[in-house]
């Protein structure tokens, strides 16, 4: 399938931020996740857990707690003391409301979703009203006691709130605002241990209070009597997080050793009414603290400080084996953080608050398959570009010629001109860049580096003309004719500069004709998120990868799916392909061989050869190694369209520099694990 | 055997049941089954692993109303059908046939002799001719009047052991198994009784805690006293290995036992009487021989038929589970018998009886991270629906919700680093005990907390764990055949240990002249002194004095040779490391110190020989002083060495004497293999491969040599007493030779593959055990006669490795002339399965001393108002006796209140009316002047009760009706002293417990 010279890039020092909190949408369709750097991400369960929306963080904004309220509205509260509503269409944080009680440690929404309760540093619990139109309004204070309120749980009926603090938790009657019960949790522990932090708490509808504390215990209390019903020591270190299933028959607990445990309410006798909580399944997917857990109807979800989000399906709840029954781990974002200037051989890495521009090394040697070629010129870190202000970067891009670099934060869009003079590289800010509000969600330069496409809110795409020696002019704003409320998050210009495909948050793909700046057509709707798309340089076919691993090819001139795409759909993709758990994040083409489509996700690189037959379920999808052993004639028979390479993992980016030169960007897990803080030391048997 | 009358109140005893285990080797050739003329063998294929009575299926609570009272009798007993076909021969029959089995009873001595004779002739001729092809030297053993005519027409009798000459002649000759705990290799099978035994009834727990430990042991069920560790009772009756025992859930005084002979017996273990025998084996089973060939086991339930007779046939079998694991540890019954769980490999099967639902759960077979998911054992929670399984990788899984095929779940406990051998739940189910090769008992508290307790250093790997029914004790059975009793707070309480099973008995069977105990390898590196009388370990002497580490691949030092001097004052031991080529040898000499009553190390000699030491002996000379004490060792380094005591000249030395080498002898550079002193100590015989050399022990001159090629000398010994002029030797190629030392010529020889040659120290007799074609035979002869005195063909199917004559304290009176050789000493054998066996003319029951029986009776008195009253009464009487200055006779107390005792021991419903008994009872409370009258009264009572028993046997129903009233009448005003719960309890038990009547 052709050999490539591969630039194996491992100098992208990305360290994803740890997961701080998780909030499962009550109806189970979406999962909101906040990272320690304030980034809020939304995963869509329906779209195979695709990371649908990302709201970059802000230095001054930490998110300690997230909750869904009033339907689809997402609120976050943090140590800044503000309650923030996140605009999921515009992918931005609205202006916060001051909680008025110092840093906010926890927030919980009432069962109806009309009220929010926050637990503050000063020991107060405050209730806010969610205003239907937008915003929130302070309602009242509940009984204030000394000691920060670290966790809250609201009874389903809305009558009681239980608030966990250090050494105790209390139950507050919402109607009267009075504390009706205060229970010490450290009464059994010897004096040597200083304090018992109630890290997580849950008030079940039966009136049982479940607490997870820093002694590693999960305790079940009868709050009316103030008695301890059951105590499960799940860990020798702290139990940090807790989530209860919708039916309240299962609890997931995260601990600081990285283990998560499931506790189940099981009948003591089969068919009997008496039930007890039993610690059942232990899982060790994380190496660090599991700060956040969530319990969806079919899966246990945990997020740790090692930046991993783990979705562990409950086999007994999954009806059929398939995509849902696969354990998946997400460490890296489902979007592109790397852009590549093909001609100039530059790579632009996007970090949360700065960009790095690298020049690829080169070699003059040639070798056989599998050989490592010694570079004659080492890769070079050209420049680091720090963004101004506290806001994190939304997106960035480098032009194919390598002379333009653009990035955008929540409030500003910046364009730079790169000047290479000999060894020195200088960046010069392009003056008079048109002000963009709201900001850009995706930047894309045209293939000839003469125009810049800026994805913006409400489905619009701005087209800028880049002017030599350093200028920029707004040419046009493309908008879907029917209007759209969601922001555009993916762009794909054609190589000939004729077409532009744009995907907005409602998953509609609009194709614009750039010659006349007109809307050309809409790709027929498909009920899944688009994870990557690209336009073929020679045929102008749009290749679309959806997050459910389906692949489509849409002919733009003919406004219909190509025959190959129809063949793929009628035949169906290989089962192994469909059961992969990470979405395709980038598509590119080999100009030398128009039948080839290059795709990659985090774990594999695939060359799709449209000229070969599609594999059926009985054949091996990943047959490269077996093919190698076969004689030439037999190999012909075994060939199928998918050529898969799993050599590079985890793969953050892949692009074709020229006909036979690939660049792959890896971020080995071990590399960034070493940059994480030390995990809790545990004695391992036999060492 | 007249059963003891039962005490009314005795049903409130607590019983700790355990079981000993027996590995089952068996069973039989299937062809034999079909051919067997007696037709009862089909049953042998049945292996009952667990006689769990599924009480809930037919208990009154479940079967409310719809079933009559008769149905309550039908109990389902699931048993396991064994599909494995065992190659090894059937176990020797240790137990005589029950008296009432006419089929197997030999009709006359003559008939009985015949098969035995056939065997002798057949073997003698067949073995001799093909090997040598020429007439035998000396007189052949065949053709003697002892053997009968061959009767080839008769098919080979599998049960030939019923027909031993001894039995036919005197009826009293039995083989007594000493093997109970001696045969530890067979420990892997047994029944775990307490597991599904019901929790004790509330009223019962108030009574004194468990006293008895029941243990299936060989063909017997043993009853141990928990307090004294004594064997209280030995219940024999099964014709083959007892594979499982189980308390009757309706009556904890009764016990079900199952055996390889295809029967299930119901016992009254307090009295040791079999109540019922259910014969499960039948033609029906013969059909299932098809299953026997495959490797699958089935769990079947047996409907125990109700009937009046003692022998019943239960042929209603229904298969519950197919393909279950082969061990009892692989099967467990759930709470109240609602379901049965079986594990095999990586599959867990749960069968719900009521819903007839079978759930199968499989673990992945992939060994991740070195883990091995195979199941090793399973138990069920007593009160909750929770299954605990042990796994080969040391994990314990607790399964719940297993009635859902999908939503089942389990949690994991992990401490053991190797296979979990057994698990047991406490009675309440709050604690789980687990054990494995680590020799640590782990107690897991309720699964919610990570807390666990350990009882380490239990000595050897834990094989089985069992809980008492009241939860106060638990006991573990170890691979070395020890039972450890452990308190509920996980403190070691006591251990019952007989013969410790060592990995390999290298020392041989040696008799300690001082204690008459058998001495052999015990724990690794230890020498055990095993008392034959009490079946207990006297003590264990640490010889190697090094920590033994249980780990595969480690080379450890172990004891290989032991010799005692004649008086037992000196002990010589040889230890060597396991390395084959260059063993580290140590010869140690121990002196018996009277002060410490133990052996103290006197001399340690490093590397006494350059290669393995093959034999060692002291010069036994009773009459001479210590100076004559000489130790001879022979080694593979082609020399024998003579060690003598020397006075230690060093004044600072701790000991006054030490040992040093005096003489080194060799013969043509042959390896020295055996050595032996003549009785007077003047001659030493040393065998060098094919040659026997005789040395003068004073001058160490080589006197003469004997040789009987081909073959190396295997054993040599001198004759004793009148036969001391003979030297006996056995060679590898199957010759037994007797040389005359006076003529220096071969006196006679016989063609026999002798493996053991053992002279009796007190007589001229020499016992020789031959091993040929998978059976051992015993020959006893005097060297001066070439004709054996006694021949026992087919002694056992296992190879006998060692034998020892143990001198009797006082010569036994033996009527039969043939067994005169057993008069002064008793012969013990150790087989390769480490079973200790003996030949004995005494019956089994005599083994238990009267004192221990008495103890059982005493102990069987419950703490009830009655017994308190009785105790007070006795106490007063004893006091009065002493006050009056009468000599207190022990019997006095026994005779004092026979009436009361009878009253207590006889079930209420067979007693005459209270008005009749009243006078007797009152009389008994009076201080009797004449003991005789009381005895007479007692006799009367017994007669009455017998009669009543006979009546009630026919009219069960009426008896049941009467029951309610009779105790009231009987007890009269006493009843008011019983608490209500006790009373209820009593009544309940009484209702259930009258099946023992059938034994009358």
C-alpha cells in the first residue's frame, strides 16, 4: 500500500488537565465534564460518547461543581465564588453570578431543576432560583454552620438537603431552612487521625444518607435516627466521589488510589424484600485520584486526575453486545490540537494558553520498512506564542505555506505573520484584524494560503482575504439559508478553493460555493456527530466520518452520495471497525493515489483504498501482519479496503506532507504520566 | 448389640460435626461388577459425596397440609455419582460384614479357606516358574497342607477379604485399620457437614457447647471428644470408604453417612448404633455404568424410603446436576436447601430446586496477570443468598443475585497467594474463613470492611475447614492429617493428631523401646512418636532444627534414618538434604535425659559418610553395659563405619561422653547396603550389593561371606532365640534365603519378592511381606523351618513399604494355633499411601477402652434440671458415703440411680406410664441400702421399655399421638422447672426423633 517516510513526532508536550467533576444529564443523554483548568466538555452519549462541545477554560474560573438544571442548561460553580451558566450553543461561559459565600465547593440542582443550592466556604448553603429566560437569582440562605460545605445532595422530593463538611454532615430542612440533624462521621476513628472529610454525599429517596469520606469509608446513615446503618471500607485512602444510579440500587465510588468500586443494593435472600448494600465490582482504571464519578443507566463513568475519562459499561444492563458494551477510555480531546503547514513543514501545537511552532527535522537517508532513519537536521522549536489574558485558546491554525498563524480565545481573534529570516523566526501581529464577536471556534486556511475561514457562532463562517505583506480583509460571511443557532465546529475547504464544507453543532453539513459565496447544498442529515471531514482535492468528494464510525462520501458537484458511499452503506462496515471506541479525528488524501483516503483516530491510522473490495465480518479487519506472511498470489485474494497501522499510539495528529512523507504526532501515555503529580503509594504484593 | 436406651433430654446436645476425609481410590473393575455372583456390587460405583438432607423440600413448614405425616419421612439425599474409573485396586476391607447379611457369610470354614488357598497356589506357581524355569531351591512354599486345592472354576472373588481363614476359623480375626489419620494422602475427600447443617435452634444454644467432632475416617466414622481429644466411638459398618457424613437436620443426634459401597446409613452416633441402611446401589445403577466410564460426575438425589426395617433400598434416584466437580468442596447447598451450587473449572452452576432453574456462570479462562480463575471450592452463606467461591489464584469471590442470568454480581476478596483450599461461613454468616497452602487461617469479617484476621503458623496447608453448629468452634483439617480446633475468636484451642502424614517416610517404622511408640518421620525435619494405644502423637522431636519453608523448589534437609539403642537411651538420626549428588549429611546422637524426659543432642557428626547412608543399627545387648553400645552405619561410599562412645577428656565439655568412629570396613569396594547385629551382638552382618559379609564385632575380622546371585541383597536379619544360628536375607530378584551360620551354607531359599523382612524381637518369628502383581502378601516363618507358619495372601492392594513388630505389654491369649506368633507382639504395616495397618484378633469395639465409653455416657448427660437434680443427688450421696466413712466405690455411683438413668435414657414414648414409674423413681431417690434391689428394678424397666419399643415400631402414628401427653405425665412437677423454650425444644425433638426405634 505504499511506503511512507514518517516523521514520528513526540515533542508535543500536551498534558491534559485532570477531571474535576462530572455531571450526567438527568435524562442520560449528555455528560458534562469539568477539568481542573476550568475547561468544560460535553459528551454526547447518543453520538457514541463523542466530545461534542468544549468550552475552553479561564484562568480565573475554576469549576468545582457542574449541574444540569432547567432542562438543557448547564451551570458551574467554583472556587471563584461565582455561579456560571454555560452557553452550549455559543460555547462560552455567560457572566457569573456571585454566590456571596466565598468559594463555592459544591452545587446541586433540585429534582425539578428549578433551583440550585450551593455550598460555600463560609459554611452557608444558599438557594438560587433558575430564571427560565436565562440567568439565576438568589433566593435565600439556609442555616449556616461553621465549616465549609464540601458536598451537597438534594432529596428527590426537594424537602431536605444534606450537606457534608469536615467531620460531620448535616441535614437541612429546605422549607424552614433549619438544620434538623447533625451527624459526626469520625466517632469511630482513633484520635490520631486529624479530621474526616466528607468528600461526597448522597441523600437517597428512602431517607438513607450515603457518605464517602477521607478514611476510605462509604457509610450509610439513617439520618432521622442519626445512626449508622452500614459502613463499607472501600479503600485505605480517601473515598473522594460518589454517584447513585437513577434507580438507587447501585452506587459508584471513586477513591484516591485510582480504584472505583460499585456498591449494589442486593436482596439478602433471593426474592426477599430485605436488601443490603454489597460492595461488588472493583475497577482500577486510573492511576490517580478519581475525583469524579457518574452513574448512567448503562455505565459507570469515572474521571481522574490522570485526565482519563473512563466509561465502563455494566454488562448486565447492556442489551446486546456491541458498541455500548465496550469499555472506553478518553484521555485526549476529540478534536485537532495540531495543525500542519505542509509546504513549510511546520507544526503548530495548541496548548491551553500558548502555541508552539516547530519545524520538522529531515533526513537524507533512505531505508527499508521499519528502519529508523537518523535525522540530519533535528526538529526545531521555532517560537512559542503566549496568548494574552486569562482566557484559554479555543482554536489555532497555521497556513499551508507556513507564513500565517492564527488563534482565537473567547474574546479575541489574533492573526500573526511568520517571518523566517535565516535561523531566526519572528512573529508579527497582523494589524487591524476585524473584530470578531463571538470568537472563532475553528480556523482554516485555504490551500493556497490566500484566505482564512473562521468558524463562528450561529452557523456562520467568515471568509477573510489575507493580504501581503501582512493584512487581512473580511470578504464575506457565509450563513446557512435556514439559519442555525449552533456554532460551527469543523471546516473543510477544497484544494481548488471552490468549495467549503462547514459543520455546526446541530450536525448539519453545509457546503458553500466560494466562488460566488453562496450556499451550495446541505449534506443529507445523519443523526450523529461529525467527527472529521475533508474534500478530496481532485474529485471534490466530501468524505465525512461520523462519531458512530460510519463513513460517507458525498459528491459536492453532484450533490449526492457517491456510488462507493452507497456501496459502503448497503454492505455495512466491518464490525471491528464499528466497535472502535475513539472517533476519527482527521481525514486527508494522497494526491498521488486518488483512491486512497487516510484516516486516523487515537489508536490507529488507516488507509482506505476505495479500489479494493470491502471486508465482510468474517475476515480479519487488521490483516496487515497476516498478509505479510502470505505468498503474493494469496495476498491478492486477501486484500481489502482497510489498511490499518497501529504502530503509533496514541496518535494525536497525522498528515501527509507530500506524496510519500507522513507526519504523525504521538503523545505516549507514559510521557505525560510522569508529568502528573505522584499517585498514592501502594504496596504491591511480591515487590 | 443392644442399643442404649436414649435419654429424653439428650436431644438437646450440641454436636460439632466434622468429617475426615478420605481420598477415594477405588472403585472396581466394571467387568467384575457384572460378573459378581453376589450381585450387590453395582452400588460400588456410587459415590456419595454429601448426604445433605434437603429438609426444606419435605419439611412440615414447606409441605404444609398437603403432605401427610408419612411424607415427612421421605427425605431427599443428593449423592454424587462418580464417573471416574479408578485404576488402583479396591481398598482393603477393613470392616466385617454386618451380621445380618447372609449372602456374604461364609457357610463353613472349609469353603472359606478355598479361595485363599487358590490365591496362594496360583501365585506361588506362577511366579516361580516363569522366572527361574527350574526347580526351586529349598522347599517351595506351595504344596503345603495349609493351602487348599485350586478351584479355577470359581470366579475370582472381589470380596475375598470376607473370607479370610481367620474369620472363618474363629470369627474374631479382623484387620484393624490404623489408618484413620495415618492415611493422609487420601485426605482429599470427605464431607463437610456443618455447612448446610441448620443453624441451631434458639433454645439449644444455651446448652454447653459442642462436644463432639465427627470425622469420616476410612470405613469408619469417628467420634472425637472436643474437650479431651479422645476418640469416643468408632462406628463401623460400611464395607468401603466412607465418603461423606452429614447430621440429620431433623435430629442432631443422628448422622447420615455415605460410602463407596453404595449405601447410606443413618446412625445414632451417641450410641454408635446404625439405625437404618439405605442401599442405593441397584440394577438401576448398573445401567449408569455408562456414566462411570466418562469423566463426568453427577449429583443425584436419592429418596430415602421410609420403612420399618433396618435395611432399606432406595432406588429412586434423580439426577440433579450433570458434570459436577469431583470433590465435595465443589458442591454446596444453599440456604435452607433451596438451591445447590456446583463448580467445575471455570463454571459455576446453580440449580434452584423449586423453580427447576439452572443457571450457569462462567469466568474467563484467560489467565490475566498470572491469575487462574479456576474454582477450587464453594460454600453458601447460611442465612443469605450468597455463594463464596475460592479460586486457584487465591481469590475469593462472593456471588450474589445469581438467580438472574445477567444481573448476577460478585465481589472479590484477595489475600491468599495460592489456591484457596477451603472456605467456611460462620453460623451467622458474618464471618468467612478461608485457608490454603499458606497454613494461615484467614477470617474475613463482613465483606463491607476490609478487616480480616489471621491465625498463622498452623503447621501445614489447610485442607478443610468446618464450623460447629453453634459457631463456637471451628476446625481445620491439614494435609498432614491433623485436626486443629480453633476458638471463635480465632485462638488455637487444641489439635487432634494421630499419625502425622509426612511427605515421605524415609526412616522406616521404628519402635521406641521406652514408650513402645512407633517412631517415624513426622512434620518436616521432625521425628514423631506415635502412641499406638491412644492413637495419638506422644511428641514430636525436632531433629533438623531448621525452619521449614513451604515453597516449591527449595532443597530442604530431612530426616532419613533413625535407630534406637536397646533400652532406648540412645537415639541415632541421620539427616540429609534433598540434593541427589552431594547430599549434606549429618549424623546426630541423642541421649535420653531422665530429667527432661526428652532426648538431648549429644554428638553431631558432619558428613559421616561421603555418600548416602543406607542403613544404621545399634548393637542391641540388654545385659551388657553401656560400653558395649556400638553404632554401625553403612553408606553408598562403599564402607561401613563403626561408631563407639568415648569418654570425653576435655573437662569443659558439656557431655561426659561423645561418639567417634572406631572402625571402617569395606568389601571389594561394593556399596554397603544393610547391616544387622546378631542377637548376642557378637556378629555383624553387612551386605555389600550381592554379598553378605559377617564380621566379628570384637576384632572386626571378616568371618565369612554369603552370596545368592542374582540380585542385590535387599534385607538381612539374624534369627532370634533358638534360631539365632540363621541369617536371613532377601534379594532384589525375588529370593528369600536362609543361611546357617554354623555350617556356612544355605539352609533353604524360596522364590518370593520380599520387600519387607521384619524379625519379632520377642520370638523366633520373622515376618516377610512380598509384593507381586499389585498385591502384598504376608508370610510368617521361623528360620529353622522352611515352611511358613502363616500365610496371608492379598493382605492389601497397596504396596507395603514398612513393617514393625510392637511388643505387647502382656502376651495375649490366642486360642488359634495359627496366630500364636501374634502372642507377644503385634505387627504393624505402613503402605505406600501411608496407611498404618495391623493384624489383630480383637474386635473393633474392644479398641475403645471402657473408660472412654464411660466418658461418653457421662458426657451425654445434659445440663437439664434433671441432670442438675441428679448431680446434686449424687453429690449428696457421695458426701454421705464419705461422712459415713464408707470406702467410696466407683461403681456405687453408677448403681445408685439406675432407674433415673434408665428414665433419662429411654425415650418417653416407650416408657411405661408415669404412674407405674413413679414409685421406681421415688425409690431411686431414696438412699438405697441394697444395691441389688435397684439393679433388679432397672432390669424390669429395661424389659418394659423393650416391649414398649416393639409395640411402637408397628404403630408409629399412635405413638406420635401419645407423645404429647406422656412426657407431661412422666415429668410431672419437674416440667415446671423447664423454661418454655426448652420445653418447646424438647417436644420438637421428641416428635422427630423416633426413627431409632428401628434399630431394636
